[in-house]
C-alpha cells in the first residue's frame, strides 16, 4: 500500500553512500515505493541488490545510450530477468544532446543499443524506461516500426518527458506513458504538456539525486521529495491532491505489474 511512488531514481549512486539505508528506511516509514534504475551492467546489478534488500524498492535494468559503453548482452540479462523485483528495462533510449551534432556513427550505435533493448523488453514482457533528449523524432520513428511488429506487447514510459504536445500525442497513440520530475516545480515550461496528457498516462519520478524540486533546489534530490512533484501535478491538473496521489500510484502499479491493490 503505497502513498507515493517514485518511478525513477538512482539509489546506487555515490551521493547516497553515506546514508542510503537511512534514506530507504524513511521511505518505508512513509509508504513510498521507488524504482532504482540501471544505466549499465554495474548499476543494474546494484539496482537488483537494493531491490532484494528492501520490499519497497524495485529495479529497472538496462543500458543508457551514453553512460553504458558496451553492447547489451542478451545472454547475460536473460539469466537475471526472471528476478521478480526487476520491473522494467532501461534506462535506454537516445541521447543526442550530449554528442557532436553530426556524429552519425554515434547515433547508429545508440539506435542499435536501443533497438536491442526494445526487443528484449518485449520478449520478457517488461515495460521500457526510455531516456530521450533531442531525439524524439528518432525515438518515435523506431517505436512506430516496433509497434507494427509487436502491438500491445510494446509499452513503457518516456522518463523526464521534455517534448511538446504534438510529440506527446504521438507517444499516446503508441500506448506510452510519461513521467515528470522536480523540474515542473520551478519552471512553467512543462505546464501545458502536463495539462494536455491524460492523468492515467502520467507517472511521478524524482530522478534522484538530480534536479531537486522546490523548495529543495540546490540540494541532493531524494525520492521522498516525490511529494512535491505529485503536489505540482495535482495543481496543474486542477485535481484534488489525495485523488491525484492515488491515481499516480495506481498508474505505477499497472505499468510495472507490482501486484499491489489500492
């Protein structure tokens, strides 16, 4: 029974080394669930270890388009994917913001890595945790082709969505959902797209330890700050906070097949 659910955090990172157990215990005390995200083989293993240690922590395993410098090995991940605490594949996708503008070779590498994880996620019936910056056109093109092949078996969320309303509609048409984090609390840039997206397609995240929400800007972000994100979503949707909390938790339960009934 979760009061809040943070669908994207990086609890394995060194920023949490001194107080990780204390932080997660605090989340347990407040009935907050969290998915900790793998970006390469090492962080994916750490995510699994944390999920096995704490009932309220779940794992997503995969290779980030930039942070992982190796190929996604099906053989290896096929051996660990049966772990029931693994609820998603990713953080995978395309990151064109941090590469040279005309680096076609790098773009091809990322696309190959992304497509491999899409196929893996469908085979093992897991949603995708998609990272996308400066690449919505390419991500959408890939997903449209894969959707024709896989149908409803292809699903997932666009993490930290930064696209426009038109792009949001294209993802909605493909059956995808979106997660928003602390950035929506201190800029109005996301207001219209949050208002546009149906609330049953929205999930809450922190991306901790990055991008802390108001009133914690400048500090280390923590999953417990998910409360501020949910509060802002309720405000933008002009919806009752208690109702919004329940809807967003249920969205997470449904997306990640958590087996929790509210």
